[in-house]
């Protein structure tokens, strides 16, 4: 397994999902795009065909489909998948396995043991999974945590944790003039104040409280429009709530979109009302676009948004403080512009994609270096090296 320096190091990257369900998959694809191709040769494993596989192929990566059955009732399918991953690690001569998420780590970690390869667990969620965390951390050679909030999930295993914040492409996400045509397409009047939120329509994203905040703001400052970019299990419920609150003409459900920088360029303020958030990649995207943000004080968010410096932080599940913070920025465009400018500077200094990729590559090198040292120590004296 010792790789000559002239050879590319093959990395088997295992995705939890075959479709893009959130920032975790987008960050993974950014990482794969950014890895130095004169040093690393990543191969992507997905549990089924979908957007992740398509994007991987667009990057010119070899893509392998290996089902990853649910961990609740794994059965014989799990054994077949672990065996297939182990065989794939050997056939691709992978030097390590990089698992993006818990299910990917369960299979990738066991396959790593089977094939004698180290495994890295990339963790993006702050909430503990109890005994599962203990088992997966034991399988992992190293654990990448995207924030200190995520790292606190593993206080009992500090030596395995490497803090690597997500990064975004600062060229793609760069300030630009808003498109009047896009604004019209989304149904927003030309001069209306505009707030924007992006994320999955699931309970932990806090959209119910955002709509309550929108209703409160409409009573205090009529005419503000809201664009919600995303989709998910609560889509129908949130649309019904907007109608019930009399906001049908104010809240625009835009679905999932690929033109996120252009949509961000439209807004006066970006809002993330999460009740739980391991990192909050979309906040970095908004900051990179020089947008002032309003977000909640949960998880890794305070590590990204500096309250009063790059945005405003409010308690989670609290509609009135959320509405008041949005109104404060809409009523003071100069302040919003200052916060947005500071946000762009913070994105450049702390959350660039280049810095993220460099940090992950350092983890790879560290894990592989430690593995070589360990294997060398196990050789009998006089053995050829």
C-alpha cells in the first residue's frame, strides 16, 4: 500500500446520497472538483443513480453505484455492499476511503477494515447519534468535523477530530447586479423589499417560524416579499401556512434552483431560521455575495456569522425577534451594506473553497503518513522497505 511519490493516490469517496439533498452533497462535489489532480485520483461511490452521480461524471470522475441499505434493517444486502466496497477499494488500489455521512461511513468503514484501508468520516451534523457515533468513530481512522459545534459531538475522541470548515467558490459567488428579468420571473415587483431563504423544507430548518415572522413583519411594515428556494417534505404544509396567514402574494416558493448566485443577488437580506444547523454553507454563500444575513444562534451558525459584524443573530423558533432583525436591516440599507461587505471579507479570509480543499488534503496526507509509519513499525527488522 505504500504509494510511490510519482503515482497518483486513489481515493474512494462514498456519498450518503445519490441525489443532492442539501449542502453536504454540494460541498462534497466542490471538494471533488478542487482536489489536486496531479496528486489525487478520486473515484465516487453513490448508493443509486441521480444528481450526485451525474455531477461526478461531469467532473470526469469514475462513478460506481453500490447500494447502501438502511442501517435500521441492513440484512444480507448490507453484507453484499460491504463486500462490494472492499473489492472496489482493492481493484481501484485506493489508499483510503472518504465517507461523506454516517451511512456512508458504516459501509465505507467496514469495507476499509476488510480491505486494509484507512477510512475518514466526514461529519456535517451536530446532533449525536448515540451508540452509532461510538461504533463509527471506532471504525474511522480520522473524523472531519465542519464546525466546532459538530466537533463537540465527539468530545470523547479528540485525537481523531480534524476541524475543516466548508468553503465556497468565491468566483462563482461574487457580488453582481441583480437581474430585473429574474426578479419578474419569480413574481417579485421591481421595487419591493426582498428577503431570501434557501434550504430543505424540513422541520429543523425552521420555516414555520419564518412564515410567522413574515406575517408579523407584514403587519408592521407591509410590502416585503420573500423568496423561499428549496423543496422537501413540508412543502405542502408551508404553502398552506402562507395562504392561511394571508401571505400568498408575498411568499414565492421557487423550488430547487441551480442559479443560486443570481437569486442571492436579488435580495436585500438573507434569512436562515434554522432550529438545528451543523454548519450552514448557504450563509457563506450569502456572505460571499456581500449580503447581510439574519440567522439563529444554533449549532455552527455563530462560527460563521459574527453578530453585529457580518449579520444579526436571533434565538431559534422565535418569530418576533426574527421579524424585528429583518426589519432593522431593511430600514437601514447602509448598515446592511456594511454588514454585507464585512461578510464578503470574512468569506474570503476564512471560508474559501481553496482553503477547504487544502485542509482536506492535509488530512489525507496526515492519515496516509500515519499509516505508513504504523506499517513500517510492524515490519520485522531487516525487512525490505
